[in-house]
C-alpha cells in the first residue's frame, strides 16, 4: 500500500487525535517535536488516543519505530507527493481511525475540513510583511518562495485554531489574517535525552573561542557573514573558530560558502559538520562558547532556549523580535556589520562584570519558560478545548 499502516483496535471513549509531523524533516522544529513525543513516552495522557503521521526516514519516524507505536502512518519525503497522498487518502485515514481532531505540529495537512485541525505556526515572515524576508533571492526562486508563503497563509486560515510560540505573531495573525482562535504557549526548556558523542569534532584548544551557527543553508540565518567575522577577529587578535551544522551536500550555497572561506584564508577556522541529531546536541554544546543567531526574522528558535539551557552566550540580531524574546539575556549586534559584531564580543570578553550580569539574566529569563511536561499539558489542554468548542 502507498501509505504504511500499523494499527491496533481503537478505544472510542478516548479523544482520537491525529498527530501530524509530516512537514517536519529536520531542524529546530524536529527537536521541538521530539521533546513533545518524549513527554508522551514517559507520561500517561489517558484521555487521548494518538495516531502518528511522520516523514519516511526522519528522526521522528526512527524514534516512533523504536518506541514501537502501533498506529503509525508514513508519508514520503517529497512535499508534493505528501500533499497528493493527503488528498487521496485523507478521508480514509480519518474514517479508519475515527479521528476527532488533527494536530499538525507545524505546517498544514490537506485533510477533510469536516475534522478540526490545530496547527503550530513558526513561519515568522508571513506575519511581518514589512520585512523583505526573501531579499537575498531573485527571479523564479524568489517567486516560488512567495507562492509557498501564500500556501502557508491559506493553510493557517483553513485551520480551526493556531498555536503560537511568539506573542507578537499571535497579535499580527489576528490583525492581518483574522485568525481569531489561537493561543500563545511559551517554548519549553529542553529535556535531557540520550547523550551521544558528536563525530568528527574534537575538543578545541581552550585558548580558541568557539561559535556555533546551528542551521542549514538558510540565507535568513546569515551564515555567509562567517568569513568576514573570522577576518575581523584576526584583526583583533582574538582566536575564534566557527561550527556550522549545514549539510555537506555540494549545493550551490555550500560551494559558495567554501569559496568565500578560501578567499578569506579561513579554512582552519571553520568546521562544517552537517545536521546534528538531537541525541548529539548535548555534546555539541559542550564544545562551544557562543551561539550565533543572526536571523532577519524568527518566530522563536531552539537556538535561543538551548543557549540559555547550556549556559552559553547568545549573539543575536538587534531587532524587535529578538529583544521581545530575549530581553537582557543576549548580546545584541548589527547582523550585517562584521566589525560591530566582533566589537561587541570583544567588549564582552574583556568585562568580568558584563559576563556576570549576562549570566544572571540568562538564569532569570530561562526560569520564565515552562518545562517540556508543562508545555505538553498546555498543548493537549488546548486541543481538548478546541475539540469541545462548538
């Protein structure tokens, strides 16, 4: 059969929820989803009966196979094929498992509108139209980026309700798209998981500071500034090494980045290590000093809360979206100015008081966020509220 089905008998006294992870392939969204699933694994939520939808071969798929869940639907990696199969098999899935509500963790599933669907939204750019989010792209590529954004907005409007991790986005969703049914749930502190050593990355010299760009080849993350940052650190006699978690895929972006690294004589100052599974995140953070999040826009980011959780210094874009999330628990920089960025870091390194004050703020800000169990409870309570709402 086109969709793999592993089934068991259904208890119809429970609320039958289709947990849709079919749009999550990797990245921060995957880590958030795994935290959610780990909470379900170790805690009992007897009011709910879950059916899981995953991307074939994803970390979430592997986790659920390890957990031997009995109600599992596997969708293809290709988004067009996935959408077609949602259209073709959606009604059958809903009927077979007597689904009462769909929770698409991020994104939108093309299932019948007769069943309520709640989604989590993390596509910040569709809520900040004043920001030219795709300015680094042009031509056909930029056109298709905008088409995908229109699809995302269309999907949000079709959902019964939306869960936000960013309060400003919730307000803008109402004002821009008349999305009335929504809730703001703060991102959670990550939970401990299996710790495995990360391959190919030895502990660097203690005299060398290490900065992490935990991202793929996403231009929004501003990873192309790394060669210029290295050049500026060398001028200031600060030994600095960058770790980038983008894939070694020989893509155009990959090749362009390598070219810039060579032109700036920075080969020895950068490690490109590829996508990092969640079980190796702990070891990765033990090897770094700074987390760089130089995005144009974010709804939230795992980088933020992970940097606080592991007591690392967050270097983030000086923008309203960032300050509203991080308050005083980060170093704010002009994301497009390598000289000013390195000046901020150099000033921090030379000031014991600034270090002490920053880590006090990190501890205080982190305490404002729920643990994963509390966040999961809030999500499930909201699903139940939407299900029971007329």
